[in-house]
């Protein structure tokens, strides 16, 4: 609440400069996934950060937004977000003569800083497009095993690199003046697998978000 009050005060103070800087808050849900050079799954004895080509609808993001107007049509869009990324993988198998069926959730929690250049054409009222980059700082990494065998959590923080970098593109629409919806895709460029592992792992995220301008 104190953060929102502070942002609102800053926004009010900036009105004399034709609202060249607008602050807001946002939340998003996302399809997320990990992709890499090979499937690095070894259950139940090994470390797991499963790779695959499928997205899963378990991602989430929330944060604060600053929209800095550069010209009549262009602005600089910056955010400070909490982002939940990772992967989900299902395994059916037999161990010691007993069948099992489990799901593996790899939850990667990031502090993300997207930096975008936004273009808002005046002839198409309310619509805008943007593109840029996103930096990420890994806060925690957990593996959650659910099913009929050895359910539990494992800390994977040391199994991933602690920084991430990706490129993104998105499109959005303003409605009711203060609200906007947008869809963006972020593709990780940096390999987040440890340097001692002979593999490549990249984050992917397709987000649908709702923002409110203070």
C-alpha cells in the first residue's frame, strides 16, 4: 500500500509536465517452458530440470510499470516484476516392479526487468506494440514432485545460472483510459544451465497481462 501511495504521489506531481511519465501496476498469467539441446531428466536418482517443447499454463507475473513518453508516438516502457517460470514434465514408468506416474514441476522465481520501446499509432486509437529485452535475476529454484512416488520438493538453485536474458515482443490495447491488456512473448537467449553441464537450457514465456495506470 505504501508503494502504491508513493507511486500515485509521483504520478500526481508529474501532471504539470503533461504526464510524460506514467506509473502503474500489472499482473499476468503465462504459458511457460524450458527448451534445450537435450532432455535432461533422470528420475528417481538424478537431478532434474526437464526439457521439452510444450508450454504449460502455470506461469505468473506481477509488478510495477513506468511509461516514459519520448515523442507523440514513441515511449520507453520499463517494469520491475516478479516472474514465475519453469517447466512441467510427466513421467510414467516402472521401478522395482512397481509402476508409477508422477509430474515434475520446476519452478524458477525471477526478479525481472523488462525494457521495451513502445509505439502507439494515433490512427488506431488505444492499440500499441512494443519490443525489447528482459533481464532476470534468479531468486529461487524448486523441483516439486507430485504423484504416487516420492512426492516432495528439491532445491535446484545451484543447478541453474542465477541470471537470465531474453528478447521480447508484444501488443496491447488501452480501454477505460486507465486499463490495458497485452500479450507478449519472451524468448530466453542466455543459457541458464550450469557451466559444468553439457547442455543448453533457455526460458520461454507467453504472457497475457492486465495493467492499471495510476
